[in-house]
C-alpha cells in the first residue's frame, strides 16, 4: 500500500469509530462535536481539535418499587406534570437515582406523576452521590449539601427531606429518552 491508501484507510477506520461514538453522546452539543469531527475526517483534517473525553451515563429501566422518594412534593405540580406526560404519551426525562439505594436525586415530582399514570417502570440514570458528575447544594444557601444527611434521612430514618431542600447539578447534562408510556407498564415488559 502507498501512503495515500494508508491515510485513506485510517480515515475510514476513524470515521467508523466516530460514528459509533454518537451512540455514547448524552447532549446535543456532544452530537454536534461528533458530527463536526466526522465532517473534518471526510475532508482529511485532523481529529486533535475534537474531544469526546467525558464519562457517559448509564440509563436503565428500573421498577418504580426500587426508587426511594427523597423529598416532599407539591401535589398540584405532580398532577400538572402527570397531565402533561399523559398528553405527550412519551417519557423524555430519565430520573437520576443512587445506584445502590434507589434514592431519587432529582425527579421526585416525575416519580409521583408516574404512579398517577399507572407506570410500573421508569428510565433512570444510575449514579452515586460520590460521583464527580453530581453536585448537591442547599437551595436556601447555595452551599454544598452534606450527602450523608440525605442517606441518614432517607435510608436510615425513612423520612423525606422538605420540599425544595436540595439542588442537584449534573455535568455533563443528563441524557433524554423517548419511551412510549405503554412500554413502561408491567404488561409490556418481557418476563
């Protein structure tokens, strides 16, 4: 093989690798970065300017019974959310949970709405409070919130935190889903 054939073969291999990485993207920005890289490869440019180095999220379908509510909710907001989800007939926002305990990090309103909708399963982003992608702060002060207090309250004392106690930030942003509600009912799940 000559140098041109070597370079073209390498570009084709990299192009396939980049295309496969689209499936690991969790945000529109990341997909845009991958598409720019594909375009650059097709034009024979170098990959150095594009970065795909971030941990991806694991989204799994979990039974609602595994989830532990962590905060009190506003019942009116839950009903409005349930109505909106029912109308769309699609679940778009996975609920981030602690992988070991099922504690709902963010999405207590969505989890309650799911119960009103008669869902048995929910898409969840599996995380740990020790994960560097998770940041928890106090809604009132903006200061870091001691996650041990969350474990103590929710797991050991079996209580919920008051409404609007904590704020969870995730970097990078959490992924979205498009799952028909009928697929999240027990009757449609494989045995």
